[in-house]
């Protein structure tokens, strides 16, 4: 479950790098994350499926995965 002020990691699909951030807003299926690092960069992510959020900022695509997405994959693979 996501919560305000929760620390999260976003993965940039374009560069392959990870970026740390903090959840600052949750509205319906949208989550806004402020990236750490002093740049005050806000990334709005929309839920694509349970546990998978996708958004873009400055021409780059970011993905955030939560525990729900990993559980879904494990069920499909027959692990749990």
C-alpha cells in the first residue's frame, strides 16, 4: 500500500538508472513523486495495472513497481 511521504524508487526506462523519491500526492490511480537530489522534479505516475505505475518527465519515461506487482507476477508463475 502506498502512503504519503513514503520513500520509493523510480526506474528510468530510457537510461536504465534508478532515482529515489518521495510520494507527495495520491489521487485515485495517480501518484506524484518528488525526486530526491535537490532538483525539485515532480513525476506524475499513473497506475497501468496493480503495482505498476508509469509516467514521464523531461522526455524520459519512469516506472515504479510496488509489492502488488511482484505478487501478481509470482501468482502467474505459480510461485505462490
